[in-house]
């Protein structure tokens, strides 16, 4: 088998923990010359987990007891390890690496994997890309060593344990195994006991394992270690699991100098929207979820996301939605720093979108109205958040407060809404208020008979004299789910002498469910 079609760039960050402290807390001039290390309690003992370049040069190494390290170097500066902070930092670096390829993944505790297949030519080739990644990370204060190979396992092993930095495309299977053979046993990441057993047996390199029969090795090391050996030798494919799935449709811009003005950023987003819509139109789809990513010169990454109520591929509308989201960021404090030098716009989710058919009749006007309403919902969602813009969908329930449900307006209608009956209408006019009170409000009512309509009622300290009424409409509780004390309601549609219209109900049947039924107002017309 010749070289795999995949091209992987691995980055090893040997001093991630100490680099994190150095970036966060600048040492004083007196401390700058002292070695620095990070420690943690392991197996009941305090041991070093990471050392900086000065500590390494002074003979300190991870795994050493803190007491021994202090004895060797009394000036040693120490800080307690914080694995969670290290993991968060590694994730942010992986996000930053997406500027080179959308397929970037973290390999804890201190590694990165980038699938650069088909992307290296954008940076002048693989060697130039590798040099740029290392240079930019060094500028941010990270010690980094990278390697490029046909598989992620081999690339990681080279970055950690070899001076070799690059395996050329077209390398044969025999050459790949020869490269893997020169790596130490530590590349398999075995537990210490297994490494000691192999060392006692005189097996110190992967070449020693590759040259021996497979069955005894599998029995001694286990199937997982042998699978790792096969991956390093590129005998099998090993995929990268990126932190974020790469969008199927994407457009990006790169700038030699960072953009700092919001007008320039908005203009670039509009240009990217035009490119993205051409791709969407070519495939007959429209965007339902959009994501814009801004890569800052100093390594910071900003994201803005928005959804759409319908499949969308209109550049102007997309740019308007992104501008709304960008305005929210600006209100919160859009920190452009030294500027954004890479802007990327992608469609994270798409749906089929047929070209609209021109229609000069009523249907065409209705479709245009629906599109404008969808655009308004999208703009409000982009500004306020999609979960804050709600739409009332009918539900299959005869209980008034359960007959509708509020759902995000930008999403698809729930299946229950499609099967629910239409709202109650009387000659095309709703027979119930379009919006009910969240809780029915109690009133004081006077009626001619205990089960008759009210003549007058007092609500919020005002007395209302009735001029007309309709009803009652009797609504019984849902016997299969209602509590035992739930009562029947008799609803009345009433109008007072000032023209106000109310939806009232009497709770409880007189003499059967309640000796003195109570009255409530549930909504206004």
C-alpha cells in the first residue's frame, strides 16, 4: 500500500502547563531567571507534572518528587497543576487551528491533530504550513513541535519522539514501516509495567515489535496496543474526530493585515454571503443554520451563529442576519484587538430549496408575505436569541390554556400542531381570546341564578355592568390527567356597557362540585 490519501499535521505542546502560567502571570525580573515547574499529588506524593525550559536544562523532569526537585534547585518556582484549565486552553488552541483547516481536534493532554488534506497548497505547501503553525504558536508563547505524515498516529509519534518532521506524499508502505520502526516503545503509550516488561525483554523500539510474530505480542500487550502499533505504521486508517464538524458549504477570506473596523468586517461578511449562496444554489439547497468565525491575529477566536425560519440563500438577507448578530457582539464589547486576519462563513445545516416560481396572483402575494414574516422572525432571533422569539402552535386539547404551546418561531412546526384542530372560530372571528392570562384572575360577580350568567362583576377594583353575553360553554377537566380537585368550567363571552369584551368562567358546578363557585376572567378580546 502506498501512502494514504490523508495528510495529517500533528502538534506537540510539551510545556502546555508551564506556558499557560507564563502567559497568565508574567514573572518579575528576579523570578525570570529561576526554573519553573508545575506539580500535582500523584499516588499520595507531590510530584512534578511539567517543567519549563530552564527547569529541564537544570536537570528536572516530570515525575520527579517535589522535595528532590527543591533540593536540587532551591530557587525553583512551583505552581499547582490545573488539568481543567489546561484542557480548556488546549481546546482554545484547537479552535484557533481551524484557521488552517476546519478539521482540527485536540489530543489531550498536550497534542493537536489537523487534517490538512487538500489544504496545504493554500499556505505554500506542507513544509511552509508546518513552519507557519509553529511560528504562530511560538509568537503566542507556546513551545510547539509539529510533524506531517499520512496518518494521525504516525504524525503524533513523530512530533513527540522523532527529529523527523515530514513524511512526503507517495511514501510506500515499506518506507512507512521503516519510519515507524525507528520510534521508541514509548510511542505506544503503554502503562509503566508493560514498558518495563518489554525493556527487560530487550524490546526498545517499534522495529523490535514489528519484526516479531504477532500472536505472542498480542497476548502480552493486548489488542489495543497492537492496534496502536498498526496505526503508527499506517497499516490501518485512523480518523480524526474534530471538535466541530466542518460545514458542507463554506467560504472564507484571508488578509495580510487584520481587520479592525466593523464596517470592513460587515463588508467582508456580505462578500462571503454571496460566495456561499452561489455554492448553495449550485446544489439546490438553502441554509438553515449559519456560523461566522473570526480568527484574530493574536490567536483569539470569535463565533457568531444564527438560524433561519426557512431554507435561505439570499446574500442580502444572510448579511442582514449576521449584521444583527454582530451588533449584539458590539454591544457586549467586540474586541478586535490587533484585527481579524481570517473570516469564515459556513452553512452548518441545509435543506432543499427549490427556485421560487413567479406568481402574479394572490398565492404569490401570500408567499411574499410569509417570506417577510420569516425574515422578521430571523432578525428578531438574531438580535434577541432564537429561543426568545416564540410562536403559538395549536395543540390537541380542549383545555384553553393547553390548546396552544409556545415554541421557538424559527424552528419547524411540531407534529402535534399539524394534527391539532384549528382555533375556535365564529364567522371567521376567534371565539376565544388570542392571548390568555398566564393565570386566570379572580373577580367578584353577581348573577341572577347560581348557574346563570353574571349581571355585573368587579375586576381590578373596577365595576363592569354587562350589556350582552354568550354562553355558557362548558369545559370539563381532562379526567385522565387532571388532579382530583379539578372542577368543571362554564365560560361566558361578555361585553360591558363601555364596549369592553371579556372571557369569564365560573369554576365548579353549583351543588355538585362546589357550594359557592368562584368566578375568574381568563382573557380579553
